[in-house]
């Protein structure tokens, strides 16, 4: 019943995937201290090149975007060169890879960029401490000014250009999981009263500006987006969020993204204000190429594709445990079970 996963899939006229299985973005914190991808990272991604598409770990667009230790960047020449080693290795093995572009917003921490402001839609602090660095408590962010928002849009576009220079086949904008773009889209984090807040049109203004700027820089066929309509990570839900995402999805339907990707850890989660799970909410409002994720197996993912709930299946932790995930599916071999201890090294 998993045969559909091995069918090729055309994102558009220029990018055709060999199968419908994507390697989901997986933060591993394995870049060097200058946020440069390492040879170990190149080897890691190359081993997984038989997936239809690899989506890189989230990659910071500028210094103040960083919220976790040793996450790679795409804003310096050495970082671009480091990623070029990765993309060359993936392409040498016949794969395709998109860079996921990231700004963590209010879950950034000044520790990583020698002080300065943490930028967010509003001065709304998130509770808790930085993962892997529990001595760092989140700070109250600064509400970005209109000029700073314009600069952020420009920096996203520049990072996309850097990604293409580094050899990526395209980019995925990380607009999900409680990070900067997602913060603008949820009332819990966005308390603005200017042209970037209060109404669905205003709250979607910055995310859409980023999408359009990147597409203008590198082409729609290379531009994808990840979103989280259901707030669940570093964010509280609000019934008004539904209208924001209905507006956003209507706008995206008029554009030509390579694909739209759900940002979920578990797609069995239900959200009252979405009328159920996030995937079915998005599919009801978006008809183009959609990537599902969130605890699916090959079997349940295949069924979801057959049911037209989405078109592509992103697999996360099983790819950590099984570099040869696709080959094992084809041969029927048993998968190695994931465990958290595997996060300690790149295999």
C-alpha cells in the first residue's frame, strides 16, 4: 500500500522529485562555532539523498536570528562555502535539497549574537529556557519597528540568494513552530496595532512580504513555505487565528509556491478553532502541492496521499535512525527505531 510514495512528483515545470518522500528539517546543532556546516554534515545529508527531497535543518538568515547553539547560517561567505560542500555531496548522490530559512524571533537569545535586541512582533516574552542551554532564560523581546521589518524582508531575500549560490535547489521559508514569521500570524505573540497587527490582512503582511521578496529574488519554482495554523509550540492558541490563516491561505492560493509544508510534531492534534487537525484545515483552503508531516508512518502517509489530504510526505526522526530509510521501505526491511541518544552524533 506504500507504492504511491515511490511515484515521481513534479513540483513545477523545472523541479521533479524522484519520489514523494521528503526528509523533514531536523535541527541537529552540529555546525561549528561560526555556524559553518561541517564535513560530517555533508556526509550526513549525502547518505539520505535517495529521498525525493531533503529539507535542510533550519538555517539562520542573520546573527540575531539564532536561538539554539551551533545552528548553521547562510549569511557569511564561509557558511555559504560550507553549505556548498553539503549540496555538492547530495547532488553527487542524485538527490535534491532545499534550505530552510529561519529567524527564531522572540525565542532568539542575545547570548548568541553578543548582546543586542531580540526582535519580535511585540514585546511578549515566551516562558522557559533555551534548549540545550538551560542556564539561558528567554528575554523580553523588542517589538520590531516598521523599518526593521523592511530590513528583515530584505535579509530573508538575501539569504535565499545565498542559498542558491550555495547550490541548493530551492528554499523553504520557516514560517512555522512558533518562530518569527509564525509569531506574526498568531494573536498570542502579535499585539501590534499598526499595519502588521490586529486584522488577518495586517498580520499576514510580513509573512507574505517575505514570500514575495524571496520569489522575486530566486523564482517561485524554488520558493516553498512551512506554516503552523495550530499554535502548539512556544505559542498559545486563539480562536481568531483561524481567520488569519484563512486569509493567508487564500493569498497563497493565488501564488505559485513550489509547495506548502505543515509544521507539526503530531498530526493527531486537534484544534477547536481549526475545526479539527491542521492538515485538513489547510487542505480545505489550499489546493496546490501540500506536504504533510507529524508522526506518519509510510503506511498512514500513503493512505493520506491516497485520500488527497496532502501530496508529499515528510519523514523526520526515522530518517535520523535510518539513513537508508527509502531503500528499507522499498525492500521491506525493518526500520531501526529512533531513540533520543541518536541526537548526539551525525550518522
